C-alpha cells in the first residue's frame, strides 16, 4: 500500500519545517507521495521537488490552499496538479501575500493598543520566510513573549474571529478560486469540510464546480469520514486526504503521512474523472 499525504504546509507559509525537511521526513516515514499545499503561495514547491529528486520513487504534487469567503464563513479550497509556474498564479499570490503583510501590521497595532508589546520583528522571527505573515506566526510570537501558552490560546484570547485583535484578510470568492485552479490545469478540492461550521456541503457541490473533497484529515472524526465518503460517491468527487501538517509531532515524529489516501485509489479517482493523470508514476 502506497501512502499519499496530500495536505502539507511548509515554512513558505505557516508551517514550521522547510520544504526539504518535509521531503526528508516523508521518505523516512515511507510516504510515496506528498502534496505541498501552502496557503497562498507555491514558493516551497521547487525546493521540495529538488529534494525529492535525491530519492527514488517519491512524488511531490504541486498544490496550494486558498481561503475563500462563502456566506460570511471561511472555507478553504485546495488546488492540486497545478501549473505552479503560471504567471496568472504569481500575480494573484503576490497580491495576497502583500495584503497579508498589511493585515499582520494591523493586528500588531490592535495588540499594542490593548497593552501587548509586540512588533513586526518579533513576528518575523517566527516566520522562517518573513515574506509570509500568518496568524500562527503572531501566535508563536505571543507565546515567546509569554502572553499565552499555546497557539490555540492566542486565537481564543486575541486573534481569532471576533476577538480584540482580529483583523480579516483578503479572501477570494469560491468561483474565483476554482476558476484560477482550473485555469492553471489543476483540480479544485473542498478542504476539511468537517472543520467548517454551518456549511451545507450538498448545496456547495451542486452550485460550484469542485472536482474533489478532502475526506481524510487529521482533525476529521470517524463520522466525518463516513459522511464525506458517501457524499464523494454521490457527487462523483475525487477523494483526497492528508495530515494538514503545520508542525505537529507524535512521539518525536512529525505527523506527515499519518493521514493519507492510497495512491492507487487517487489514481483510479483521477482516471474516472477522465481529465487528469499523475505525472511520473
Ligand atoms: P491566517 O491564514 O493568517 O488567517 O491564519 C489562519 C491559520 O491559522 C489557519 O489556516 C490554521 O492553520 C491556523 N489556525 C486557525 N485557528 C487556529 C487555532 N485555534 N489554533 C491553532 N491554529 C489555528
Ligand atoms: Zn495554516
Ligand atoms: Fe485549511
Ligand atoms: Fe491547511
């Protein structure tokens, strides 16, 4: 059985391991395929591919994760097998990364106003790629300065939705995200539906041109998996899955490869869709 972990973040966005470190661990853990799915950037993909070329039979699938606005709720859309060198994509991701920086500065100002002494350098110290500023970096800076003990506490007390230092950021519409992914030859997948409150997935799959659904995920419960497997079959959707690794460890090992789809099943799903195939396998 060949494992494919299709949801991994690196230091190119808000993960804690570099793309080459991710690949090393994937190899150690006998994972046959990984998708690099950083938020709003493809900056880590070439580094991962170069590292994977040092090993036999380890496939890196180029991906991305976009945040979208849907009826006032946030949903995430994954793109896979994308042409990550596309100019259209670069233009869009440059714009989003820039808006993240401005939004990060606004969050810091709001924190300062409520007496928390933190500045952009503190935050950048926790972003190994300081071009990308996400709330997890701000949370890590708040932990280092002993304002909170955990990332979750930082979200609950300060930077989560409706909390005192919350600041929204630029989000795409679902149609825009799906259209961009299709324009660069990728497949569009609804990420971790089990984590989205107040969503009616049937409605979403009827109204939008999704190709797949993330059935398996580190935060999905057994009931979620059963529900979304059924839904995928009903709507003829590709089933994907992965760890959504950002830096979580169990027994000293990163959870890369602990949540996955079987590569064989992915290939069959892709073939049934009749449009896509996996290069290099
Ligand atoms: P941002 O993209 O900058 O808005 O930050 C959102 C990211 O922070 C999400 O993609 C998650 O990776 C992470 N995140 C959101 N809520 C929490 C939470 N309560 N605890 C830990 N991480 C979170
Ligand atoms: Zn993230
Ligand atoms: Fe997500
Ligand atoms: Fe993710």
